[in-house]
C-alpha cells in the first residue's frame, strides 16, 4: 500500500469517526427511541412502536372492509383497488412482497391515505392492550428505519401522514373521543 493510499484510508477513517449519529427527519436519534420519542417501526426499540408498525401481525376487523392481519396488508389491498384478498391474511415482509408484486394495479384514489390512517385507528382500538399503551404514552411519534452500510435513517414516503394521524389518534383517545380521521372516513363510507 502506498503512502498516498494509507493517507486516504486515514482520512476516510477520520470522516467515519467524526460522522455525527444519524438523525430522523424530525430530529430524533435512533438511540433515543423510547426515551424522547416512539419510532413506529418493526425495528423500533419499544413494544409500542413495533405494534404500531404496519408490518406487525395485529389482526383487526375494519367495520366497512372486513378482517386484516396487518396494516400493511390493508394498505396494499386498498391501494390495489380493494383486490387481492390474500393480502387480508398476510403481515410483515410477506405482505410487502406480495403487495409489491401487484404494484402495476395501483389505483389513484384521493382517500387511500386517509383510509390507511382510519384503519390504523381500528387496529389500535381492537388489538388487545394497544389502545391502553397509546393512551399511556406521552412521547411524540416518528417513523424511520436504518438503511445501507452507513446506517442512514430513512423515513417511508408517507411517514408524515402516518405520524400526524398517529398524533391525532393518540390525542383523541386520551380525551375519550373518536379521532377526526375516523369520523371523516366513516362519513365517506356511509355517504353522509
């Protein structure tokens, strides 16, 4: 190895050592998950964050769309025009892989994201103990995962809607109320 190569390796090592820890788009450190925020992720540090994850096996029955084993199954079922009932009974990476295989069938519907947040509410109130955990939590929510060799924190494309919806749901549940996201969705479902 030449002197020049050794100096380059030293510079690279200095950069890695001096690289600050990755921060989420909302300014949270992954190491503080559970201390100053809750990461809604199957790789999160808390049971609450893992259960809120769309990947989690958390069966619920949507009052208008029927049973689902996970929010990710609901999400792909809904975004493909309420097709592929196999998605009702899948969770985790199996649901994602199957849903991604149907990507060419995605629909354009302005209510899809609102329906996903409304389904999150149904999951929370139906899955045993989850509502109580949400009500007991006083930390803000975020959603991100580690990616790549540098372990960058990446937020899913629609994380802002999920995080805002989660905050709205938590606030309503703490007041003993139904969240606006569910009330609005129910009006759409019943055409009121």
